[in-house]
């Protein structure tokens, strides 16, 4: 933490002196160092604190480079909040480690479950069927499939029926469940079931492609990859290059399918270097601009919402938002209307300012500690799906307000239901 504090102060003053490249480089370097520190101790490349360190601080470092005309100098309160978001997480994780200890040496043990794989197979079949049925219902009701609609940049944003779309996108859980199924079925089960599970996983991955949802596709692949990694004795980081080799081409194809050509995107991003390749500018802005949107919130917010903003999933899932629309009528503060992705702590600040940011970071630090420790003891395989989700949220902490997002809580609720189904199925078998 001392290294982080020193580097953070250096980055702050360098930014004040308009040495943006140096400011960003310092934060990128400390992000890599913090990640490696946790990885070296645990040999876990998806250690939750390590992921949060690398991507939260690394994302801030990229933003500090100020490669776009949209990016401006941040207020002092923004710098304080971004530091508190990491400091609270790190401190709580460290305190709990000191109080309850850690069993680092056992991470390398291969995971195995003393159970049959039939419940997982039933879950894969059922969830794929329900998700596919919801997708077909939306396509029929709305009269189109986004992938086959040309010249409409925001077709996916309009492709949803209230309540139904949550079920459609639950398909992203299927590939991860298939990884768990293959792990438990290996060497003892039916090749027919394995082929069916593989086909159903392919169908589940096709749904985001048909919806031209780049995020849902990437999220599904990340969940499957993180689940696979968490089950292995060892996993070499070089294998992640293979994962990128799969993700990047599909991401680019879906970008074209959404009618987002280079001229359109460059007009939005307003890069200082106009000839910068789009495959650099697009991911850069989807990471870096979120911190500038947080700064817009800090500078423009007239008053805090006192918890109402973060409770949006409750208003949405209970239907209260339809009866009391004032519960969700909060403007969004961004530097450009087309760039609406936000950091994980945006709504926390919206509700309670820096106190909300610190509280959320401390809470996430506690959850991350217990999930990291319980990973070694999990008997219910659905627990690995839960860990994979949380790992994805830590990795994409720069991207959106995960824990005030209705879809996130829908995934968590579905995961809980699946865990209970599996638990009671095992109880009956014994």
C-alpha cells in the first residue's frame, strides 16, 4: 500500500503539471506491480484483489494519458474518490487476511467433486431452452433480429421486452456451466451428454451474436474462462493470448454488424491523434472515458440521492419503478451522450459521495476475501460460477455500475437458484 500511495501522489502531481503520459505510466506500472505481488504469493492469476488492482488502477492510468479531446483535468475530489475505491478494498482484504489467515499453499490442488454430473446437465439444458425461448419471443414480438438489421447503430439497445430480456441474456451463464459439467463428467460419463452440452453452449454463445451484443458475448467467454482457470491446478498466463485470439475477431465483427464504422466512431471519440487505428481507440475510450464520466458526476452533481440510485435493481425487479417513476428519475452526467459507460463506483458517489465510494469498496473487499478463501473449499460446483462472476466484475470494474445493475442481480439470483437445485438434488441422491 505504501508503494501505491507514493505512486498515486506522484501521478496526481504529474497530472497537475500536465505531464499526462508520465502520470499514466506511473499508475500503469503500479497496477502491474500490485497484480504481480498477489499473483506471486498465491499463484492464482484470477485472484480477486489482484484483478481489481490491475484493472481498476490500470484503467485509471490509461485515462490519465488524456489521448482524447473529451478528457479534461480531474477535480481533487475525483482523485480522492478513485484512491478510496482501491484503498478501502485493499485495507479490508488485508485486515481479514490478518484476522483469519489464508491457505495460499493449497491453491494448486486440482478441484474435484464427489458427485454425479447429471444435475449440471439438466441445468444446462433447462437454462439454454428458457433463454432461447425468451430470445425467440423478443424476435417475434419486435419483428427483427439485430444481427440481420443493417444501418441501425443502436438496434441492440432497442431489442428488449420488459422483464423478458433478463431471461434472454441469462444464456451467458451456460458456457461456464458447461465447463463445470465437463470437469465432473470427464472419464466417467456419457459422450452423448458431453456432445449435447457442447452444442447447447454453442447455441448460448450464438444468442449474444444474434443480438449483436459485444459485451454479453465477451462476458460469457470470460465466465467460462475464469471457471476453467479456477478448476485447474496450474494455468499459464500465456494461454490468455489464445482467449484474446477468439474474442478480438468476434468483437470486431459485431462492431461492424452494429453499423459502427470507423468514421462514426472517430467522430465520437475525438482523439487527439486523428490517425490512431480504431482497434486501439475503441477499447481505449471504453476504458478511459469512464473515469472522465465519473469526474463529470463529481463536478456537476447538485445533491446526493441517498441510496435511491443504487437500489435501482430493487425498483426494477419488483416493478415499483412503474408505479413510482420518481424512484428512477436521476439524470446521468457524462461528457458525451453516446459514451454512457461508467465505473463501478459511479452510483455509490451519486448516493453518498466519497463515503459511499469508501463503503462500497470496503464491502467488496470483504466479499472478495471470503470468496477467494472459500474457493479452496467449495463442494457445490455452482460456487465456481459465482467466483467467476465476481472475478469478471473485478476485471471490468472500470466499465459499469455492476452492483446497482439489474442484470447483475438477476444473474446472482439465477446462480443462487441453481446452487439450491444442485444442493437438494445431491441431498436426495445420498
